[in-house]
């Protein structure tokens, strides 16, 4: 929660390659900011060896326009929640699905969303506190907006489904 605007919240969404996740999320109602980055690694240096991070999208949103359960419903449109360390053709620990936040109530709401689903016992989406975040290099920011012909694991009709 933001002290200047108590309705402004921040959550970090990992859904495979961050290019597509960022392009999809940036068009959702209530989303005010997105940034490509890395969650829960250990290094600030983007050129260091892989350190356990998950590719993610830092997402700022207004809770008066978008609730955590609504955001999760949207997020589940673009992920395979049963796939461990893989989304589409992207394979590896950094492509795992996850939801991270510094706000414990966000994580509780995400867990409640998952637990309410009939398929909850099959879902492998990580739900953890955000311990560390680093912004990705500029070349990864809004990549599919700047380069719409780049390949993406999310089909175009879903990727741009909520674009006005």
C-alpha cells in the first residue's frame, strides 16, 4: 500500500517469459504501472550467473478498480497453473509461475483464490513474500509494445484481450 494513495497496491507476477506477462497485465483495468524484473534472486547485477530469480512483472494497481481475486482471475488466463518451471516453450526455474508481495494480506488473498478453485490440489503457482527485486534491463521493458512481432508464449488473441 502507498502512503500517499492507500488504494495503490503493488504485487509481482511471474508467469513465464516476462515480455508477454507485462504486455497482458499493462492493459488490465486498474493497473497503473508495470515493470519487467526479477523476483527473489540474490544479485543486483543483471550480468551475474543465474541466482534463483523468477522473471516477473512488478504491477501497481488501484484496489478501488481491481481486487486481488480479480487480478488472479486475469493472471490465470495467461498461465498454465499446473506446469512446474515452464510456461509454453520456456523451460527452467526462472520461468516458474508465482505471485510475490511485501503485503501479507495480498498473499492470503492469493492463497484463498487458489484454494477456492476445484483444481487447487494440482496448482503449482508459488505464493511467497517478495524478499528481493531487481528491475530488468531496459531492452526487456515493454518489449512487446516496442517490438510487437517478437515471439511470445501467450497467443495474441489472449495477450491483447483487454487492450482498449
